[in-house]
C-alpha cells in the first residue's frame, strides 16, 4: 500500500521521466530510427484518443444537476479569452518578431486558453472549495477553447495556400470533438445506458493512469520538439518564463476574482490548474512544436503550487 501511494504521489515525475527517457533511448538506438515515422504517426493518433477517453471518464463522474453557473465564471472566461486574443495580436500583425519573443507570447497564449484540468475538482475539494463550481467552469472553458483556438491559431500560423475558412474547419474538426464530445457522450451514457454508466464508475483510478500515459507521450513529443527544432537556451528560458508568468497571474487573478464572490479557492483552481496534456498536444499539433514545452513547464509550476497548498491545508 505504501508503494502504491508513493507511486501515485510522484506519478507526475515518473511520467515525465518516462516520456523523456523513452525519446533519449530512441535516439541512442540507431536500429529503431527506421521505425521513427511509424512511431510518430502512432503517437499522434493515440494521444488525442487518450485525451478523449480521459475526459469522458472524468465527465461520467459528474452529476449534471449539480452544475450551476456563477458570476465569477464569467469573469474567468473573460480573463482567459481576452488574454489569449491579446497575446495573439503581436504575432498576427508583426510576423517578423524576434523568435524568442514569439515563443514567449505563444507560451502565454497556450497557457491562458488551456482548459481547466479534469483533476481540478479533486484538488479543490481537498482544499475546501466548491467542486461542482469547478466542474461547471471546466465545461464552459472547454466550449470557449473549442471555438477560439480554431479561430485564432490560423491567423498566428497561417498555412501557405490554405484559406482561413479551410484552416478553421480543419482545426475545429480536431479540437471540438476532443473537448466537447466527451461531455456529451458521458451524459448520453448516464441517462440512456445506466448499467454501462454504473460499470464505468467502478474503474475509479482508470482516468488517473490514462492521464499518466498521456503525460508520458506528451513529454516524449516535447523532447522530440527540442531535438528537432534546435532550440537554444534563450528559447527554453522564454518558454519557461512565459509559462511561469501565466501560472502565477492566473492563480492570483482567480483567487482575487473568487474572493469577491466568497469562493477564492474554487476560482483560483479553476483558472490556475490546467489540462497540461491538452496544452502540450495543442502546442505540437497547431503551433510551433517547441511551444509544446510550455505545457510541460506549466505542469511543473501548477503541481508545485498545488503541493504547497495541500501541505498548508494539512498543517
């Protein structure tokens, strides 16, 4: 039991080390290199499927009747959406920006629009916050991201010879089903297939282990991005700084906004704790591949802060 608890407590570290170690092992074994294109295609196919399944299992645990909108959610949506748009403007209208500054802005974009983590409700509950409120906000920000990401990313990274409408449709076709369909499918199963829903709920830890596998694959892709992009130290510092700034600002703003509505914990966690696996996937899929590292760095920052909060709560 102690061993299992140790693994769960340090699963973030194990997952990240496994992902990075797997790519280093691949680079050190030349006989694996011919299989590289097939392995890359497999990871890019498996990753969104795991994200979909992880979200589906998490939403299966949510009671729809417990979801009620609150005013603080509107302010948080405004912060995330406007920040995403604000940081995209220099990239859209000044395409010749310094590469490191561009990476910094892309990291901020990615970290601000990234939806709330599905595990956020659990941490919020342990800290004494409103779990139902966090779950409601998770659905709302998923819907907002599913529309904003396809609308803005083609302007930041226009594809040569590809009209905006086509690029919008292609990205929407990938993002919308990944963020919205798991919730809709979970509710269909809950109301139309109660027997199947009851069996799904018995697998209490399955979404946790799917998250661990998804994180490993995400870090593997981030390691590949570092190697193939040839990013220098300044680029990595810019990405790390952008993700750290986004983490500090969002937790602070969330608590400040939530404080006015007597729910600082819920609002702080809803705005600050991110689905970083999605951020990494979105980074290497739609933006500059090395930008996906912003999700990896953010994962470290917000988990460190959550650990500190839980430590203070225990004390």
